[in-house]
């Protein structure tokens, strides 16, 4: 049972480049989340998907897009990377919004 | 949306002493309050949670209390051990079912 799997684990981008962070869960969860973690700021919600086919903005959505491809997969896309997007990104899933969220191992992204 | 504030940002305790972390939330519709522990290089993991119909919950050395009137909840760790050293996050699910986190508390247990 893999839980929540994120790829890649590390990535370096040049300013202006685009990339997609992949996330998949095998727990048949309805809800999936993308967070970014910066020193001293905790985990800030970028986007949220309550169920397959729905997505909603979180606290810091600017510069990002998401796709809930199916129940298992929730991807995060940076169309034109900026140095301010240097961060550690976590994907998480839960059965619904009021139950335990399980996190992936994170993606450390550096934009130069 | 929900706004969760967490204090203190750092906490240093002697091994065997207790540690207390406090959080407040803004959305009166919030009804789920989990606590997560994050070790270096890993994703956060749930250690305990509480729902709005419960005032206190305990699991071995960890306890959480909730005051819905005052909109605050706290984590208590008793008899701290070196393996308790980590970053701890409180969180709350608001009326929109989005899970919002506090800024985190770095706990260091001194031997």
C-alpha cells in the first residue's frame, strides 16, 4: 500500500519554465490537496479537490493550475515558474474534508 | 476561509517535562481539529485529532483540548522524550471543508 506518491522528489527550474507535479493516491479518497511549505509559514493550501471533477482555490493559488484527472490523480502545474515559487510542495488526500489527511513525501522545487 | 494561528513558534523543554502548544481558529463552522507531527525531510503525519462534539481526547502521553466558545484548542505532551523533537502543526477544517494549518511549532527536547 503506497499511500500518497509524489513525483518528482527534487526539481530545479529556470525562471519562466513550466512543469507539472504529479500526485497519486491508492486509498480511494475523495479529497485531495496541494500545499506549499515555506520556513516560518507552515503549510499553505494552494488548491483543493473535494471529489473527482471538482477543484477549488486555496489560500495561495496565483501562478498555479490543477487537474483532478480521475479519483486517484491530482496534478499541479506551474505555467511560468518564478523564484517566489521556490518551496517544498506536498500533496495530501483524505476520505473527505473531516478525516485524517495523508501526505506524500514532498517535492523540493528550486526556481533560479 | 479559515485562519489558524499557532503559538509558540519554538519550544524547548527538558526531557520528562510537559510541552503545550496553543492554536486559535476563526471559522465558527469548523468541526474537525487534527494535529500533525513532521520530522525532517518527511511529510506531516497525524498524531491526534478532535471533533467539535468532544472537549478533550487523550492518547497515551498526548492530549488535545478544545474550547469551541473561545475558538481555541491545545496540544499537551507529557513526559517528553527525545523522539518528541519535531515540528508540530495544528489544523482546522472550516465550513468549506478545506484543511487549514497553523504556522507550526518546532519542539526541541533537551536530554
